[in-house]
C-alpha cells in the first residue's frame, strides 16, 4: 500500500506557513503543520490540518515534535520547510545582544538544529527536500533591518554549504527568497521593535518615527506585494521538480535586486538599496 508523501512545516500559525500547509494538503501530501503556541495548534486542528507544537528555540521541543511526526509516518519524512521566523527592526547600533540572540535563535539556530535532526532520516531513505524561507534581505542588506539581514545572510551561507555537503545523497536544499508578501510579518516586527528599541533615546529617532508609520500602516506597506500563496507555489516547485533550483526568487523587487547586485558596483548597489527603503 503506497503512502502519500509527507512534509513538516514550521511557523504555520499564519501567513506563508499556513498557506503552504493548506496548499500541500489540497494537493495530496500529508502535512504536519507546526506552530509555536498551543492555541494555534488547536485552531489548525479544528480546520482539519495535522498540527503539532514546535518551538524552534527549544531543543527538547524540536526532538519531541520530530519524533511525533516520525511515529505517525513510520519513520519517513520526504520534505522539511523551515519557515518559522520573524524580523527585528532597528539600526545596528540600537540592537542589544539579547535581541540579536533571539533573532538568531528563531531564524537560524532552530532551523539548523531541526535540519540536523532530520538529515539521518533522509539519508536512511535515500531522498529528501529541505527548503528554507530566506528573503530578499538574505542578499540585499537594507537599513534599519540589521539583525534580520544578518540572520538571513547567515542562513544563505549555511544552505550554500549544506547543498555542497549533500551532493550525491538524493537530498536537495533550496532557498525561497520572498520580497513583500501578505503576512503578519509587519505586526510581529512592530511588536519586537517597541519591545527592544529605545526610540526616544536613539540618534535615529526621527527616522524611527517615519518607520513606525509604515509598520502601523493597514494593508500593503510596499509595492509589488504578493499573496502568501506565491511562496507556497515556490515551495511546491522545490519539492516536486526532479532537479530543484538552488534559489526561488519571489516578487519583482527580489528579482530586480538580484540582477542589480550582480551588475552594479558595491557603491552603486548601496545607493539603490538606500533609495528602496
């Protein structure tokens, strides 16, 4: 008796993770949609998704969640989508060490640890797909986003290394690099900004006040914003293609800045990035 392919997705409470989980379930995959909070797990279960609690900042939680998935699948896992993450806004000089730790724990160290836990399973079965949700800010560093930029640049370096180390194993690693996407990214970033940045005491106070207007804006804050399903479709391509691409660039800004990064000098590229913010 054949079994449907199965995928574990992190960060499914809303946005990209949620819509990717729904898309894969609709297309016949067995989806394990994980969330950090128990109430979100219960909500997704009520919607008919197989959901479980997984906080990528907690090593014991990673182990429990993965073992629960493997018990359900008979030890198989065809794909992992490392989607969980958040953005910590603020100038580099205003981000304290603890805020930087929290940024990297969620955006890099957790996905790194979860990947390492999954790899023995995929090696034993001789195949697997591992997809990471990066960003346009994984190759184009923009102002006021230093912590997030750094976490995504580091993610891309890790993936480029892992892809080479897994060559010939049947396990493929891909990055998706979205630009502006409909999600709860901005409200979550606003919460982190107010929690960790001393706006009134910063030399960047005037700029922050302008940024707060953008973070609080209803609807799309940037042109060329696409629905979260656009990322889900890219993840689908990464798991279904016989030879998946290393990078899936999503939204017009991502594609434009990828070209500009390749053809402009560093000084000219910096100018373009400053204009884009």
